């Protein structure tokens, strides 16, 4: 894409899409109590599947759809994903039962997987190496904006209208983006060589993620440990199969041969794991220990995502000038400081220190995420962009689930399976929070080492020319 205006239109379209999925997740979370009342849900576990079902399908299909995009074209899969979001959101808005809503959300996860596997690839193709960090940072800022606005805007729509209007609005919004993408993003056609589709690898990949995600979500139980163990065994089988397949769904060879790509993805997994349960633990701390209501606690937690949104474009641009390894490692170090401060929380910790720790974490994630994504996307060839885009989303989703799984395991160790009491004392809850944050801080320190170990990105890429996405 040679025209500056064309590049900017691509950026606008991808950013519009980046807002959709995080907004859907956080806005619907705030509406769960109302959904529960409307459908008179007989089992509260069904409510959890509104979130888990979406995450499962998105995680399972993101890599296969990245592979499919290489075979049939990035634009085709991207626009199809938006259409699936439109249809599934309409089905969500029209749902007559909790089971229909869960199924519709799962379909929405499939659409999101199509977008996750192609959006960063399209954006990376449109911009030269020297500008990628900046635009990836802008894209990430919009994503964090969706996370920030989701609870407040979703709560407003639910309170004054209906949770169904959230889905109706997303359907209309996604339709507009789909039309823009069809109009302004040209289809370059297949990138990879055609060949027999790796159906066995795709099934194995799905089985690995189902086992790991379900296992991580219930590590405190025997079945969870068994599922997690099964996932590790299946993962070994999957890697063995992929290394022998001529057209693998996941190019494992890239991890073996590309040090920057491998360590950047490992650093991402660690970072998202270390920060995946922060909102959960701080929400409990602010409401149970401090005595704030849910609205006040939510407003305090927004400090982190706002700073992430504000600083991401700046840090992304910084990674265009400095080695992403340096900027991302500095960000991970700042995250570690914030997590150490949280590990020192007590019932008497002043609120200003809680907010200051949140600010450390928000700035740290901003310094890590955009440069690290820049490193991942810029370390591979154009034929591997879709795979790299898929891995960015996979690390984020698996990391978040891993963080929650570790946290649940720690909480169960100290508190057993008993519910958190409505009134104090909260000594065991406080101890659980302190230990969990200490473990997460340790993870983050390990992540700093992995981030530094990736090596320098810009040895041969300094003169790389951007691959056009739209023909003149």
C-alpha cells in the first residue's frame, strides 16, 4: 500500500476491530447478574461458560484460521470473521435461553479467532519496519480503550436499556467495519503454498488447548490436574506431528530457528500470566478489605487500563528507534516492581499506595506489550505474519487463564473450597492475595530474563521494505 491515506485507512479499520473484542468481553461481564435474573439460570456454572465458551473457541481456532488465511488470503478470513461477529451478536441479542446465549457466544469466539489471526498481519503488511511499533502501539491503545470503556458503557446500556442492546450495537458496529474492510483492504490472495490441510494437527491443537484451559481453570481439583497433565502429553504429540508434516497448521520450526520469535512469545506468556489475575485479586481486596462497593472498586482499577492506553502509542514508537528487547524488558521490570508492591499489601495500606502500584503496573504493561508485539511481528517473513498474529493472541489468552489458574490454586491452598465470607475477618484472604502477588512478581522477574535473552531484532532488518497490502 503506497498511499499514506490508504495506510491510515487500514490502521483505522484494524483499530476499530481491536476495540470490538475486549469491549464485548468486559461489557458483558458487567451484565452477568442481569442475564442471570432474566434467564433464571439454574446453575451458576452456566454463567461462567458465557466467558469460558468464548475464550475456548477463540483460543482453539485462532491458529488454524491463521493457517487458513495464509492459504486463502488475509482479507477473506478477516472480513468473514467480522461477518460471523455480526451474525453471532444478533443471535446473542435474540437469545431465548442461557444455552442459546452460550452457543451464540461460542460462535462469536470463532469470529474473534478469525480476526485475531489476521488483524496484526494486515497491519504489519501495510507499514514499513520503521513505523510498525508506532501503529501497533496505537492499535493496542484502542484495545485497552475497549477494556476501559467496557464496564462503564456496558453498565450504562444494561441499566438504562438492556444487555441485549450491547450485542445489537456490536452487530451494527461490526457490519460497518466489515463493509469498510471489504472496500478499502485489497485481497492479495494466498501467501503460503497450497497443500494438504493439516486436519490431524488442527484436531490435536484443539485437544491440547481444551485440556490445558479446562485444567488451568480448575487446578485446585484432581480433575483439573489430570486435564492439565493430559494437555502436556498431547502438546508433546502435537509438536512431534507438526515437525513431520509438510504443511503444518503451526510452523514449529519457526520457534526452533528464530530466537527472537521464540523468546518474545515466551516473555508474552509470562507477562500475561503474571498480570492475568490482578483485577480479580484487587477487586476482592478493595471490596472485602477496604469495604468499597463494586462501582468504586471498578473506577479505581480503571487507572491501570487508562495508563496502558495512554502510553502504548509512545512505547510502540520508542521500539521503532530502540531495540524492542530493551523497551520490553524495561516494561517487564516495572511490572515486577508493581507486583512486589502489591505483595506487600495489608489491611492498613493507604489507598494512594494501591493507586501508585496500579500506575506502575499500567505503565509497565504499556512499555512491554507494544514493543514485544513489534518484536514478534517484525521477526518473521511475510508468509508467517498470520501465524505470528495468531501466536500474539494465543499467548495473551493462555497467559491470562494460566494466571487465574495459579491464583485459584493458591487461594484453595490457604482457604480451601469454602466461599469467601460476607463479613470479616479476612486474614486468610489477605494471606492468599499476598502470596499470589509474590508468585506473580517472581514470574515477572523470570520474564525479564526471557525478554533479555531474545537478542537484538535489527541486524538485517534495518533496510526492510514494507510489503504492500493494497495494489495501487
